[in-house]
C-alpha cells in the first residue's frame, strides 16, 4: 500500500507538470458534504461495526482537455470505530475528527452535460478532536457484571492517542452533471485506506496496528472560474 501511495503521488505530479507544459486547462472551485462509514484496523482484531459520521470540505480542480486533471481538497472528516457486543446491551464508540488534504489524479469521460470520473491519490490528515461515547464506565469495565472480557481485547477502550498525524491513499468513482454553463453537481463514492497507526505499536503495546479506513458518499457543487 505504501508503494501504491508513492506511485499515485508521482503520477499526480507528473500529470500536473504535463498540464502546465502542453495544454490549456480549466479551473474550478467547489464544495461538498456527505456521510462516512469507518472502522479502525486493529491487529489483533477487535469485534466492531462501521461507525457513521460526516464530512465536508472544499476543492480546487485543474482539468485538462484530454480527460485528465488534478484535484486538491481541504476536508473535515469523522472516523473511528464502534465496538460490537453481541447479545448484550453494552454500547461504545470512539470518534476522531480529521482535517484532510487529499491530492488526487482526476480522470473523466463523457460530455459537458454528464461525465463519469475516477479520482485517486495520496492524502494527509491531522486529528483536531476525539471523543468516546458509551453506556457504561469504560474506565472500570472489568468490574461490570456481564461485561464480555473472554477471548477479546478491551485495552482500546482507554488507550491514549499516540499520533494525531495521519496519511493514506484514497480512490473513488463518481458522476458529474452540468446544470448550466460553468455550474455542475457531483456525486462520488470514495474509499480511504490509512497507513498510520492511531495508537502506539511497540512490542510492549497491545496492538501492532490501528490504522483507519472509511467509505464516503458525498454530494458536491463546482463552479468553473476559467
């Protein structure tokens, strides 16, 4: 995955250089908002389900005449995980809020009225907030009657954040519809795969991996300024 992130970065910057040399491009600015479903990839694994959240942000897009372009975004996204306690009434979820900066290769096809597109590239992020929500005292879970402790890890309930910095790769598919000259609406589904662990991953720590992943569905608006 790290090699893929490097390749996507190189391709993105090469396309940017080509655009500055050979073609006259189109510049658009826009905004978007949507919903997310996220998990944290623990190693050893933790029983969990997808955590719903939200995201919103803005974008700067440079498009080439020959179906290629570059997108730079600045987003706010919620990620985390929701513990899965089967056959019990216990509930716990932990949510992280990130500022993201994706740099994406934009490949599109179609006409001015309707276009399909594929976005892919690296992104970096920084955690600006985090919270935990539960219907029990997760600081003293060992004393709770009926709390599942056998054959599962529970250290993650109280672990301190080790790294607020995050990086990974994103890829998505979408549809863009022109509503009138210079104005368009986009619908995109995107997947993010994190490469940075949230919690400490030394040999003495309970987890050797704790990176994030998320699915995003967003609705956006673009205005062509050039």
